[in-house]
């Protein structure tokens, strides 16, 4: 993910309105419809987007408080509590990641929060020097959840060894300061996004009811597909060697040090499905499933596109459920299961990124080169 993100940022940003689309929306003319997109956007913003941001803000705040307590007087109990707070935040991020438009785009929330694999050498260099500049591009992969994953789980063979790095090690003070800086930065970033939604962006989102570039539906679909691209490739494909002629990189999985990659992947695909269905804790509201059904969208086989997407969500999820943590071990011991999981994710992405966008008349405005 790190290389992909760096190239994207260097070009123009996470998602742009340029006309370099990977799939044209001209392949299928969308059917005229009276579907109430504003009602769908209202459901998604009220019951999924804002709750996801707010819940992540809560977990980030709890994490920062746990960091403060730990760095003030490190001990085994506080380390265990801090690790639990971190895991809660990482799990909640999976429901937040896809909403990378608007204020989140302006804050570069996704890349600041979850660029992985983390750069261990850069982290250790920052700790050794006692300096950290969050705006440096070199530090993009030395911050956020992946960096905290390393600092809380990867700097010792067990918790006793990890604790020594924050107590008796010669760089303990610098390491504690770095941990605190990363946690505070993440809390600040998500608070900025939540505040923007609560102070005017919600109205902006609800009033941009078209399907053109810049519309809320257009941005939401683009970010859903973009995040699924990242999910498919960087959580599964690249570590499994899909794009490197079979050379595997198990250390590049998400949540490598905490050994929770499969847990995170299952939460992530559930989040994608909930967005598609408009489903939340408040119930099954208006989503893209109703939208596609109302316009009579067809799959490549002539059946219902909505039915095809829902069936593929079930198939891909079932494949993920056959894997177990740590995923890095599964890549070594059960590579066939991992690659077949990737194949099912690829099929789902085609349905979402090609068939759905074509049916809805939405232009994909981010570029990729993986052949979707």
C-alpha cells in the first residue's frame, strides 16, 4: 500500500476529478429513474458515515488517553490496556476507511491513519534522533495505526521485552514521546473531520444529489471502489504474491505485528457490504441495492446486478472466513486458500467498480493499473 499511496499523493491527491478513468461509464446508459438519491444519502450519512467517524474519534480518544497513562508510568497492566485500546481503534477504522472524501480527503485521513506496511527503519530513525515532523513525506509510513502496531507489539518478543523498551532502554524517553505524538496526531486528524461534518459539510453532502464528478453519490462510489481496491490488493493480494510472480510478502499484511489481519479484513468487507446495503445499527435503510433494483440494472449474465453483488459479497466473505490469524502464517502454510480468496474479492470488485458504476452513470476518477 505504501508505494501506491506515495505515487498517488505525489501526483495529485487521493482522488481527483481528472478524466483519466480506469473504466468508462459509457458502456451502459443508465436507466432514467425517480430514485430518491437524497434519501439514500441521508440514510448513509446519518446512520453509517457520521457514526463511523464518531466511533473512530471515540476509540482514538481512548487510545490517546491510554498512551498518556502508559507513558507517564509504564507498567505491564497499562501496556495491556494500551494494546487493547489500540486494537479497538484499528477495528473501528475498518468501518471508517471507505469514507475518504470531503473533509477526510482534505485531511488525508486515510493515508495519515493507515499507510502500511509501516517503515520500521524510519520509525527507529525518528526515535534515535528524537525528532518527528508529521508533514514530511518520509514519515507517511512511520505514523498512524501501522506504526503504533509496531511500537506496541513489534519491538520485543513478548510484553516483558516490549515494556523494557519504554523503561530501561536508552531511547525509552524518545520512544514514549514518539508514541504520544503519533496518538495525539491521529486523534487531532479525526476530530478535524468530525467537526467539519458537524459544522456544515453534512448539508453540502446531502445537497449534491447528482451522479456527476463531484456529486456525493459519485464521490461515495469512487471512494468505496478505491478503498476496496486497496483492500483487495494490499490486505490480501500483494502479501500473497499475486502481483509479484508468486514471491510472497507476508510481512506486508495489515496488522502484522498484532496478528489481527484476518479480523480486520472481515470487519472491512462487512463495512463495504453495509455501505452497499445501507445497513446500520438502525436497520436496513436505503442503499445501492435498492438503487440498482429500481433502475433494473443487469449483470453481465443478464440477471439482477443487485443479486449478483449480494451473492458475491457472501462468497468472498465465506472465503475470508476460511482463513485464520495470523494471515502472515497462512500465506506461508496455506497459500492456495489465500489466492482463492483474492480471486473472489477480484470478482466482487469488478461488479462494484465496473458493472455498478456503469449502470449508475458514475465516472471512476481514480487511476489504477491492476487490470480491473
